[in-house]
């Protein structure tokens, strides 16, 4: 059933494209067909010992998600057509490159082993075909974007291998295709900004955060060798060295801002001190509920699934007002939160004395079957599910409700589905699932109603009922039937289907 829902989402986005995007329409259909075929070949074999067991591979969903998100932006994008098409072809190429891993005979070849010459040949053919397609579609013959396409394609494969080697068993093939493709696409974006593409300082702050986090592991290992295995000193030295050297250098190179990022943030806050500091105080007050949720989860024996949804409700309380009154500040706040989450997880993974064990003890209370000792991803998926639509929609005035796609689908739709399904559900949607028809319907209705209510607040433009209902139904059905991490996929699907309407 998951494949049928994904196929419906694919058709929803593909059929929304105009005749000018017939080549992109063909690419979506071809990619979807190939991804479905690859997943069908592996169904029931379960050959992937490096992935989370007990669930479907999710190859179809993971491969098609980023191309659908970027294709949905064609009809309402404020970006130049060449930029939008380049992003789409980049995502399509990364997905096709990663599908090569799963199209081989996994009974005799492991994903961590060396790729065969035939694997490289297929990757080269895909790169050549899509590069020519991009050039013909946009009329842009420069070698630079084609070179970036090649780098992103190779980068996506490298990211997948690195994740499997360092964090085996932490995700499904579909989830890791989504993550590896996303990292490769963002890496290509970093490269293009170095080559001179203009960028807003807020987007540069996100780059500084992501780039700085990626440099922490090698810097930590270097200082660990210099300090003779002093973990605390090494972590502090790695963080300070990046903050004092790499971060300001990147900010100056890319955004042209000749001040330290921390000073820029202070100046940004002082531009609207009452509003922005007031939001900070409001968020701190909301976060005071965390100890209460922790005590409920640890001592009162409440169902973990409902306690976890408390975080979703907390996200709605914190972020919906911010979207309505100060989206740029929320963009920055999500960036800071991502950096903090990344640093906290590094403290936990590296077991920094006195801090790491306490973080592990706290996080273990809220971990579920999708987390492991090596990597706890639940809090990252919640943060990124809410944040990615905000980052994606930065600077757009069209379809402002799309900014809330993650917050509403996770905070309201998913939460209501879980609450109603757990307390009142009796009709299972399938014999192998714990989710119920009552919960699914409640999630869809609550998501559609909240979208209609907020739409009247954020935009005077009236929407037809189907323009809100269809995205809500597709997002609700995906949440009900997928065995992947729904916080990663449902916000992106809801975002893409909403823009496609």
C-alpha cells in the first residue's frame, strides 16, 4: 500500500507541471518506474544487514522525494528557470546514482564493498544522459553546472557509504537515500556559492552551521591526538578553533559580511529587540514543559508514543506564532537549534566525561525502535521536519502556508492521528500495522482544518477546498502506511503536494 500512496503523490506533482516542463515530467515518471522496479526486486529478500531491520526498504519513496519537492517549485518559483531546473536535475541524478547501489545483486555484492566496473559504467551513463538533458532543458551549456552535477552524483554515493560505515543499522535504504541525496545537494549549493552565486546572510548562517558541524569530527580527532586522548579539552579546542577561524572566514567569503557570525546574530536581534527577544522568552517558557514531559515518561508509566507527541505539540506552540509574525527569526532559530542538536549528539556519541553519559541517560527515555546506541535520530527528524520547509521557502511571498508544512503535518496531523488511534482506534488499516482508520481520518481532518484556519491568517488569497484537502489526504495516507521515519518524509510530501495544487 505504501507504493500506491507514493505513486499517487508522484502523479499529483507530475501532472501539475506545465507543457514547458515535459522533459522534467518524463524524468519523474522514468525515475519513479525505475525506483519502484528496484524496490520490487528486493521485496522479501531483506539482504541489507547494514540497515534497520523489520521494515520495508522504502527505496521508491526515498528516491522520488527530493525530485518531487524541487519539481513542485517550478510553477510558483521566484527563482530563475535555469536555477530551478538545475536543482531538479541535480536531485534526479543523485537519486539515480544511489539507485545503482540497490539495483545490483545484493546477495553477492555488499554496499560497503568495492563497486564493480559495471556499476561505474551505469553511473557514467546516467551522468551523461542527465547532463545532456539539463543542458537541452535550460539552454545553458556552461561546463560548471555539469561539473557540479558530477560532483553531487559522486558525493551522494560517498555520503551513503560513510553513513553505512559509521552508523550501521540506523536507517532504512529509503531514509538514507533521502539523507545522502540531501547532503549532496546541499554540498553542491555550497560549491555554487563559492563560485559566486548571491546568498542571503541567513542562508549563509545555515551554511556556516552545517559546514562547521561537518568539520567537528576531523578537528576533534586531530586535537585528541595532540592532547593524548583528553576528550573534554579536544572537544572544546575543536569547537573554538572552528568558531574563531572557519566560521568568520566562510561568512566573509560567501555573504561578504565583515564581522563574526555571533556579532551578526547580536546585531540581527537588536534590529527588532522587543519582538525577537520576546519570542526567545516565550520559547524559554514553553521549554519549561520539558522536565514535566521527562517525569511523565520516566516515572508515571505513560505510553511512550503519546509522551513523544508532547514534543510535537510543543513545536506547534513555539513555531506557529513565529511563522505568523517573524519568519526570518525562526529561520535563524532553526539554524542555531540544528547546531546545538549536532553538538549535543557529538557529546553523547564521543562520551565526553561528565556530559556524554548524562545526555545518553536523558535521551534514552524518549528513544524508540528507530534509534540505536550509535545514533539517536528522532529529535533530528522532528527538528528537520519542521525546519526544512522554513529554510526552503525563505524569501518567497507566494504560498506562505507552505512554510508551515512541516510544523502542521508533524505537530497537528501526526499528533492527532496518534492520540485518536491509540485511545479510540479499533479498525486496523492493515493486518501488519498498529495504525487505525480512526487515527488516520482524525489526522487528515485536523491537518486540513488547521491549514484552512491558518491560511486565512497568513494570506488573503482564497484557496479551493481541493487545494488543501488533497495535500492533507496524501500526507495523512503516507503517515499511515509508510514504515519509514514519517517525520522525515511527510513534511516534504505535504510541502510538494501543496505547491503542486
